[in-house]
C-alpha cells in the first residue's frame, strides 16, 4: 500500500521558533462534508474556525466522482485556502480537511493530513484528532509484516490496518481497523461514496455531526458549523461510527454503528479548560460558561484582597470574568495581547528571545500601577511564562501580584493528543510546595483550582473517584486506557514519553 495524495503541492521546512513554548498544544482539528457543490470552500472555512487546534499545517482531500484530489500545505489555513486557484485544484462534492500541530521534530509535508491511499476496495482519505497509545506497537507489527510507512504520523497506521483487513466493504474494514486501536481518537474518513466519523470508546476527543441544507458534516467543534451557517445535529457518541453515504439515486443515508462494548463517556477536561473555542458547545456544555464557572469556583476556593482582576489573555479571560463577578473585585484588561505575532515572528536570536512574552503581551500601566493585581490564568505548565508576566506586571507599577489558576496543578504527561512536557519539566513536579512555586514565579501568592472545583464548574458535581466522569490524568495520573507503548515502563519515564510524541 502506498500512502500518498492524488495531487500534492507545498514544500518542507523545519519547525519554527515557538513563542508559545510554555503552553499546551492540541494536535489537530477535523472537518468533513458530503454532497455539497462548494465542499472544498466550506471545508476551508470550517478549518479556519478550527485553526486554534493546530497552526502548523492544513490539508484538504476531495473526490469529484472520478478521482481524489489533495492539497496539503504548511502554515495557516488562510495562508493557502483562501486562494481561488488553490480551491480550483480540489474540485468535488465531497471533502474532508485537517489542521495540525506537531508534537516534536520537524513539521514536514509528509506528515500533513489527511493521508490518502488507493486500496483494492478503492481510495480512502483519513485524518484524526488524538493519539493512539499503541501506535508504535502497531507500527512495528505492520512493518514486520512488510508494510512500508511513508510518514511518522500515527494516522498512517489506520490506513495500513484497513488495507490488511479481510472485510470486503470499506466501511467494514474501517470498523475492523478501529478494533485494533487504543487511546484517543476522533476520526474522519472519505471514500468514493462515504463520509465516516468515529470516536474512541471513551470519547476523549470531541466530534459533532452537523447539517447544511441536508448535507451531513463532521467537525471537531460546533464553531466550525457556525461559521458556515450549518445546523448542529448532535454529538457523535463515544464508541460510535457514523456512516454517511451517497446512494446511486443521489440520496444521502446516515447509519450508526456501535461495534464496541459500551463505556461511559470521559471527555477530556482540557477541552473545557483550554483547547476548545469559547463559543463552542462540547458534549452539550458551553465552553465559555464552564470557564466562567471555573473563575467563580476559584474565587470561592482561593479569595484574595485586591484592587483589580486581570486575565492572562486570551485563555484566562472567561475565568477572570467569573472571578470578578464572584469576588466583587473590578475586572480590567491589564494585559494587552498583540494578535499579530504568530508562532513565527523573526529568527530566534538571543536578543529577540530576551524580549520574552513582550512580543505577545504588554502591560496596561494605567490599570495596574499602584494596585493589588489578581492575575487569572487558565493553566500553568512549566511556569516560565508566568515568571515573565509577573515581572512585567511589577515593572508596570503593581503593588502586589497574586496568581489564581482556573485548573489544578499538572503533574502527568498526556498520551492522547496534547503536547505536554516530560513530567520533570512540569512546575508542579519541580517544587515540593506551593510556596516554593510561588517564590519561583515571583508572585505574592499562588493558588490553583481544586479537582473537585473543576468538576463542579464543568459537570456540576464533584469527581467520582471510583468512576471519573471526565478524562483528567494530567492532574490525577488516572489514565483511562491501556498505555501499551510504554512497554511496562513507568508512566512518567521521559525517554518513553518522547517516543510516544514522535509517533504523532
């Protein structure tokens, strides 16, 4: 089996200087639509709405009734897919697309999704959001069986599994392949007649089903439906495979399969804390509303005497609004973000690195000087950015700087599609006490939201320790799936973590 696009354009380059080195990153977002004459353009718009989920590369695959077309590019969706000439290269009434953030190593064209292969049952394109925790093991097994891997993406494993399936129909082969996977995935696949969406049995990553003029859509978040005026139909359920198919008479049918033993859904809590767009609905919950509730709970758990509540933009803004409302402390935009500085600004010389967060954030001195400031952030990973922000606020004349974080401390690495540092690089593991962390950051006080406070903010009730309602391993160490690729080593063993990341 050869994994390749029908027609591909673009060039390879190395990973750029990262201005967001102290934040978490989501690997990708997916979008697909079936039976619409503007399929490629609508997919480009949907990917634009999902750009926050991945900023390093974007790709679209279409089928025009005769052949598949692929356009994959490094960079932002708007850098390429707003060009009419680019869209003209990918005709057809069926399309799917992907935006990607890579975890380690080079960002290169062969890893950009969707990936495509011509099989004996016909062509198939596939893209996914998440990570397979047995992806390295499956890759080794497939290579031992003679498979030739064209990329380092774990998505390619699915194509090889489909190719080796003994089932006759493409959709049956797809389901058969899913049975071999562990970990987190929201998958979208495109064949000559079908658009298929699937979520892993735990439902760690989101996927929704939408409708535009009777044409079915899959998307990682509801904001991708909103941008094109599509209607939200429902969430794809955990463990569900939804098959949308164009019939010979032109009708589109939608079938649902649940081929795996049922499990309770365990959506990733970081979708609410950080990743999803505030205007999205995730598993029936408003992301913006959940983040405001996090701020309200934080004000109740960790009150402080202060003059002004300031969000660390943009992630901390909804929580800061909630904190201000609950505490009665005025909310002000004490930090202004420069939205025109992306991941690649200029070459990272030492003098440029010294500017630190000032490339993206500047203090609003008029709202800070002489005041006791509460900084609200959504999360702290390594703490290095927090150090620079506190210093910046003090230089702007703040009398006191108190940090309140709208999520618990992060102790563990993620294996399900979030790029996290190795455990020994996480702030929570570098210091033995909260006071020591606070001293490192340079704040007057530091407090995090409790795990029960986060659960109440998102789901309304505390954590059920016997059967957790959400995926929360980065806080608790409670991983919801088998971690086969760890090969019996410790969960936090750095070398193994690096290997897992390289598989994404």
